[in-house]
């Protein structure tokens, strides 16, 4: 099976977010970038499926910039076979539909049968590219998946829903988005890191994919705001017995939450 | 010219989800200012007709699929038909697993992106402005839609479910699925054991961190949660150590929550954790380290040994409730 895994470059989760000079995006100076944590589960799942089937290919796909190549290399070091990067300034990173459109074009070009993604990117948290991708391709989809098995002719996915799980029988080709808990991503071995240097990363433009620039925009970002700072809290003094008495009193009378 | 709202209600085992009622009430609130009808749509039988009508829809469409199907492909196909015929300016749902998935699939049909997890919906000069958390709540984007329909999911527990008297027309619709390919079909739903309260929908949450020292002490968190009628959560450290299930993780790469009361027990307050819970109304921190960052966001801080404080707190709460 030819498996695609979509990966995204995101700021390290330790990053403190500041409003950037345009007032609409986060400042990215001095920020270190990582592979989106949810995408690591997708890469791992792709590798495990290939290993289990004993054949096939795992192709990483990304829409990004020059620095995204480094993120792709880390996925290649985990064991993916090769990578395709769509790098074109005409793609609007604030428009998930545009990103999904470019990914879909790569999926078609590569003739993939299964595409794995992280359930969301931990940057702008759009939470929709996997579903948009499936929609554009007209494929089956299962999102927020914590367990996946490949069975004859299809997939059985366990989807996380509020207060439980949904068991979804899914035809192929399909797009599956990974939730934490799906697996434990492997670390790249030294051998893997060395091998990754020789693996190919194809860089494509929209034109190479036969796509015109997107004409219709869904929205524009007006501004980026930081959350209002919380009022200074109160440390409750005294012995534990006194502390808990004051707390229950304050929760009832002042905060009115009990 | 498209106008009005189409609100997709989630029907879980015959009951409309609370988040759906919040979305309906939020749509009514904006529609009262902008005009345009509010149409609610729900799949299958249940309490929607009797319950959802109290939250302000002008029309309630109760849709029955023929043949019956539990499949996102069926829901998206039928919703697309109604979006095409009703031409709403805005399509809304609650940001649950169902709502996020259906509306994303629906948006794709209309070559559009969507706004997930919106926490504020306001009008500025007659135009809709939407606010949504980014970087797991470390910042918020304010967005102006440029095309219609606008697809939006609203974060549960943020918008009030206000009841409003409106003359609602309830209609039953039968929609054929002949020729519709169902690529993904739900075979079964497995509810979590013990009827646990869902984190993202909880009014109160008690979370445990590394300070609880081991999985054998997590029942202490559960006992405190039980007294408060709260959901239980955990920090990433506790989840990654394998002490509790990943579904309980609060913070970036876990759940973002905004309950009325959040009790952080033995949690130091790493930036990823704070991002996921700092919109809670009232935060209580119990930690032995007075310098822990969690105290910077806490309304009430208790510095001390959680193994002494929590049992006492359980007893104090029981005594309070007995009065």
C-alpha cells in the first residue's frame, strides 16, 4: 500500500506567544520549530502499517517553506521513504482549504491509497485539514483516531468522541487523523538520521501541481490578541485545616462556584 | 442574497447535546440583531422537537434518512442539500467530535474553510466578527468572514444556553440516500465505563499532576472530583508516565477546558498546561512549591502537602454539603 503522511511545521509547544509586527500573526523571531506532535503519531502509524503489510511506501507530504524541509528530514529519519514539499508563496497559510487543496493535488499525483494526518496542528489549531482533504478527494474519512487496524479491503478505526469511542468501518482510499494514544512514536536512530540525508525531498510549486492560486478567501484575520491576564490570586494561609475551611468559604461566598 | 442561520444539532442517543442548545441560542442572539431566520436541523428521533424549540429556532427540521444510516458521509450529503436550498449566511454547530467533523466535511463541499472552536461571536458595524483560540489558548485570533456561507463551530461551555420563546415550525423531512456512497459507517459507540463526566463539557474539573507521586494516588483526585460532581483531568507528565489515560490530559496536545471551577492538584503549571485551562472561571491550586507557576493563574492558592490537604478538603466539602 502507498501511504501518505501529512506533516506540518509548528512552533515548539514551550513557545510563549507574542503578537507580531503585523498585529495579526504571532511573532516568530527566535521561535524554534518542531514537527506537529500529532503528526508524529501519523508518521509512526504509517510506518507500522507498512511494516505489518511487509510492503509499500510511506511518503511524507507538507505544505510549507524552506525550513519545513528540516521537519520532513526528521520524519524521514524515523523511517519514511521520501517526501514531497509544496512550497509556494501563493498558498495562503491562513486558509486551511488552500493547504488541503495543495495536499490533495499531491495525493492524486502520487496515487496514494491511505493518507494519515495529525488531528490538528498545534499552531493555529484549525482542526480541519484532514476532513477538507477527504472532502476534496471524495474519500472516506475517520478523524481523531486512537486505534486503527487495516483489514481486507478497508479500515477499522476507533474514534475518540465525548465520553467514549466510536467504532468506524472505513473504506479505502481514506484519510485518517491521529489522536494522542494511537501509538508511541519511535525515536530516529543514528542510522535512520544518516539514511535520511540521502532520501529525496521533492519541492513543488502550485503550477507544477496544475493548480491556479485560490481566488475565494473564507476570511481575513483582523487581529491577534493575547488572553486577558488573570487577576492576582490569593494564597490561603495557615494550617491545612484552616486553609481548606477558608477555601470552601471563598468558593461558596466569593467565587460562587459551589 | 443568503441570510439567516442553519444550526446543526447533535442527537446523541435521542438527546440533543447541551452544546447544540448553546449554539442555537447564540444564533438566535445574533439573528435578533441582523434579521434572517434561524433554522435548526437534527437527524433522527429524540427530544429535539420538545427541547430544542425552547432555544429560539424559527424552524426545526427533523430529518429521517432513508435507509437509516450512522455515517458522516450521509450527514454531510444531506446537510449540503439543505445548505444549497436554504442558502444560510452562516452554518453553526457545537465544537464536538460530531460537529467539528460534519462541518469540516460540509465546508469542503462549498470550497470553504471553517472556524473551529469559536469563543466569541460579535457584530461590528453589522458585520460578524469571530474570535477563536490559537496556540491552544495562548492567543486569540479575531476573524472577519469574507464569503458565505460561513461555517462555524462554537466551543462548548462558553455561550449561555438562553431560552427564548419563538413560534417554531417543526417539520419532518425524509431524505433518500439512494446513490450516496457511505465510505465511513459507525458500527458501534462504546461509552466510557462508569458514566464519567466529559472534560470539555464539565462545570468543574479536578486535575492531578506529578505531585500525586504515582498512579496509586490518583483515586484521591477521583474522590475529590466525586464530592464536587466534577470531571477528572491530568497534566501531560502524568499521562506520559502512563498513570492515567491520555483522554484525561488537559493542555496543549490534550483538551482545552473552561469550567467554572478548576482544581489543580500537584500540578506545577507548565506553559502547555496553563494554555489549556487558564480560561476557567475560578482556579484553585494545591501545590507544595510556593514558586510553582500555577499560583500565578490561580484565584486561590494552597501551599502545602496535597496528601494532607485533599483528604481534609473532601471532609470539609462533605460537611458544607450536609448543611
